[in-house]
């Protein structure tokens, strides 16, 4: 396995600090891993430019890779901006299994992540983090976060 493949494999082990059931790779914020002048670089696009977890994410990447003997430089890239389209199918499934409705449309979730119900109402435009909104299912009566479509 090449060094770049090793870095990718190890990055799949680094969880998002706010949603620990999804890896940074499956969240789609790891844009690239590349060699530049003998150094290995990891390109990261935060979910939005003001995301308070960005520094934590970058430190988690360095710490985890260093633990495995891999030293990297990190480039923060905000253009083009991250989009929920970059969340992998595995990431969407992990969000749903955790009780967070994965992004589906700008209007809201497709179904309740708890019961699959479709009678849903938005409780608040903001949930536990700025990238989520709080919704409730009128079928099972459970509240849940919806990862906003960006």
C-alpha cells in the first residue's frame, strides 16, 4: 500500500468531532491527499467557512496520523465550498442509524430516521449544531436533527 493509500485508510478512522459516527472522509470534507515536494498534504474543506470545529478537525487529523507514523501538512480549502452532495452513501447511512436525518432537499428531511414516518414538522431552523435543524415526527412523536442540505 502506498503512503497516500495509507493516509486515506487512516483518515477513514477519524470521526467528525460533532457527529462521531461519521468519518471525515464519509462526511466529504477530506478533498484530497497528495504529494507536494516530498511532503504529504491533506486538503480539508470545512462544512462552512465559519465552522467552529475546523481547528479541532485539523488537530485530530494530525494527531491520528502521527500516531501511525504519518506526518502531513494540512491545507484548508474553502473554494469550491463544501456541499452535502459530498457525503458518501456510507456517511448518509451512518447519520440515519445514529438518528440524524441525512440531507435530502432544501425543504427538509425525506423521512423520520427513527420510524421512517413522513408526517414531519420543523421545530427550529437550528439544531445541536449550525448545520442541523430540529424536526419532529408526528407519527412516532420523536424529535430528531436534520442535517441541512447545503
